[in-house]
């Protein structure tokens, strides 16, 4: 596999223009990430950051907003008062009603004509088309411009295609960065090296040597202030269509011919197109929807979903999804992929579990039952890789017990790890497209997910209730138990 040449820092000065600059995502994620990039010298010289918002703020007002809303999200160990002061000096604030074409003249006057303009659209996706049309009308776009699109990109396949077509009228595909912050996580990117840089796994990474694959993204938080958005979205659209399917692609893809962005994304696309479509009968049998009820998380009582602010009475929105998927190709024939995500779960956890097949026959008279070899790739809260196996129990006899070979990535490689948004924002500036979704990827993912949404409607499926602080409805355990399997925490 040939190496991808490292992209140079752009020669043009960079104007990072954040639409929704006064919003929650900007405050909690984007501005702290850009500070860390600035602190460690990863922003090109002459970079400026232009925050765009509707609030009638001065630049001093905006800097006060950053002090109050963004500074608390920066690791105290990484905070440097002088660096923070220099960082604040990079900012300008422009008041724009994104629906008013005349307002964009203010942005044209603020942004430098010969800068590499990166437009980060941290707004509702319904505004993407309007913003891009108005940027073009104000002559703010050129061949160097780049646009970053936050998820969710569409509500279904038709709306995703509409957004892609509208943005594509003004930006070439090579200028469009559809961001999924999970693809910026170190351990996700390490999957490529784990799989394709280590010959030990190559012969075993396929059927019949792998029995199943589990991908879990569990959150302890509820919907909070996002209830209005979440009730129209649900866990399948919010998490499965993007995060979990992208993780599935990295697990299941074939080796790309190089690290060229399109070579990698071509292989991911093949996986998405190989997902076995689900019939209504499949959906009834192989999917589980859930909705959290009142319970306790970390020892503290929490409300149920229907008691959250701005959630309509009797809402059928799912806060939990578990499903069984299959990939129709030779490598993965008859290997089930179990995907699971939910809010108000027992613990915050994102992990991939590769369960290897059992031995055809064991010569040992006793040992743990239902315990095979597992490769556990943990993405959060800590990043680590474990190979679970059996070893001899000390003493006489040949009794076995489970042990783990642990790779603590932080201990093994103690260098600082950039957070996902920091890494991806630097990738945008340097023109690295590998860890961003291509248009055909997005549409293929929607093409597989949308029939599940339609099937739930046809079945008049209501989410199963689960107590906050658990791992979801009992039906999700039954999904695996039918095949003599269990979720990793139940093994």
C-alpha cells in the first residue's frame, strides 16, 4: 500500500468563516478545537476566524461569549493565557441574516479577496442551500474555497440528494467536506493501520474465522436542550445513518490500493452498497427500537424521554436502536453485524467488538463457556485495544481462565492526541479528504436506512420502554440470544 503524500500548509492566507458562530456546536467544539490547533502551531500564518451570526454583537461581545461559553471546554492543562489572547485576536464577527442576500456584502467586505475561504456551516441543514446560493451571489466563492457540512445531511434520501445537488452547484466534490467527528477519532483512524499494517490479522479478518461483529455507541446523557430537534430525528437518523455505518465501513472494507482519499472512500462505498436490504419481515425480526423512561444514571435520578422539555405527549421517537445487519459479499457471508446506540445508557461507551469463531473441538475438559477470542477496540471514554483470550489457570490441572492482552494507546504512544474536531479542521485546511464522506457514500447510507424507517411506519412500530441507566430494552439482548450470542458486557 503506497503512502499518501503529506499535504503542505496552504500558501494562501486562510479565512475560516463559521456560520452559526454563536451556536452551541461552535462554542463547545469548534472554537476550543481551533484554539488547540492555534496553540500547537497547526493553523497557517495569517489565519483569521470570522464568526457569522444574527445576534447584534460587537467583536468585544463575541470575545466575551468565547470567554464564557468556549473557555470552559478547553482542558485546563492546555490553557495558556497569552496564547488565548493571541487566539482572540484572530477573530472578527459579522452580523448576517442568512436569508437576506444583502447581508452577505458585509462578509465580502470583511473576508480577504485572495484568502483560502473555508465556510463551516454549523447551522440547520435546511439553510445549507440558501447560504451557498447567497455566497455565490456575493462572489465569495472561487476554486480555492471549501465548505464543511455538519450532520445530519437530510432527513431522508430525497432531502440528502437535494442538499447535495444544491451545494454541488457551487462547489466541486473535492471542495466539499461532509464532517462526521467519529472519523476524526484516533482509534477509528488507527483501524486502517490495525487491519492493513499488521499481517497477523489479515488471514483471520473474514468468514468463517469471525463469528460476529458488534458496534456500540452508548451515551449516558439524555436529549437535553436538543429535544425539539431530536423528536423529529430519532436515533436511527442521528447516529446509525452516519456514525455507526461509517465504523462498520472501516471494519468491513477491503484494502484500498493506496491512501488516496478516493481509493479509501471507494472501498467504503462498496461496503454500503453490499449491505443486505431489509424487508418488512426482516425489520420486524432484526431491529429493536427503544425509548428511555425515568431511572438513575451515575447514581442520580433522571427524567424519562416523555418528561423532557419540548417533547410532545405520546412521542414515538426512538432514543435507542439495535439491529442486525448483513453484508452480501464473500468476506462477510453469514457474519452478523450487530449495531447498537442509545441515550441514557448504563455507561458512556463506544466500542467495536470482533468476536472470533469458536474452535471446532476443544481438548480441554473444563473452562469458561461462551467465551471466545475477542478483539475489543474501545473508542471512548478511553482509547484502547484488547485481545481477549484464554490462558491456563495457575495450579495443577489444565483449567482455563480469560485474560486480556491490553494495548493502552496513551501509555504506548504518550504524545498528545488531538481531539476529533481539531484533527478534522486541520485536515480541511490542508485539503485532506480521506476522513470525510463523499456524496455517493452519504446517499448509499440513506438508501439502506430509509427502508427501515418506512418499515417501522408500516408496522406501526412503537419503541420499547427501557429504564434510564440500563443497556436498553431486553429485546436487544434477545436479538443476539437467538443465535447463542450476547452483547460484550453480558458475556
